[in-house]
């Protein structure tokens, strides 16, 4: 059978975030040549990935690079994103790359949802890291939008790279999602 870990090890690993190098208030400030995105300032994403400013899992901020207009950003992987001991869960890395590519498509005027996401995990990402995301929209084929994204450390360590196929929504589906969005925006937040 599977070997069980001593409870003390599990408690240390899962319940006590003090073994991480997570900063109390990670710096998600823009790099030189990164600009705030007006559309996001007016209506910040409120999603599974980037919905909580004070999350102990993920904190994400997006910018536009002035040289080429690419969507870039920073993501802090906190103690709540734990996967292997002391490192971020691959699913948290994939979720950040997914949202980054989807948002890049939306900001380029394509109302899309993910259809396929392929992630290569290159290096383990230590908890407390503020990683840098970069995206590129490669091409558009009818309703198909093809993008790539990377997640790198401040020292340029490549943690993960992704390729995504996103599908442009039909007008009906887009209108349906807009109705849901507007209805939720008019209600007080249920978040605590």
C-alpha cells in the first residue's frame, strides 16, 4: 500500500505557511515600459485566478507592454497555492497562464473561452515567488484564436510555458454571458 506521512509532517506542510518565503505584501508593481490597462482599471477581473487582492493563494496584476502592446503581468504564488512541499501547484500555474491568454484575446477584441490548453512545466516554482507572465497572440483562424504565454522568475528562470486554443463565442452565447455579468454587477458582492 501507499506509505503514509507522519501527521506532524502533514501539519507542517499544509497548515503552517511559515515554512514558505511568502512576502506579507508582494510587489506587483509594473516593470519599466509596462502601462496600466484602462479597461482593467475600470472593471478589474473578479475571477477564480485574479479576484482577490488579499488572497493567500494567488495575487495577479496585468499590464500592457508599451513596446509591442503585449499583455504582461505579475503573479504572486502564496502559501495557498501549495503543491509539492515549498512550491506552487502546477494547477495554479496553469490557471494563471489560462487566464492570461484568455484576457489577452479579450483585450484584442475577441470574446473567447478556452478550448485547449497545453502547459509545459519546466521548473518548480517556489512559494512566495512573484512570477512574470508574457503573452503573444499568434494567429486567428475564423473563430479559433491561438496564443502562447510564459511564466518566468525575476531572474528569467522559465517555470512554465503554455499554448492555448481559444474559441470566439457566438453572438448568442456572448449576449447570455453579458446578461449574467450585468445581473451579478448590479447585486452586492456575496464575497466575504
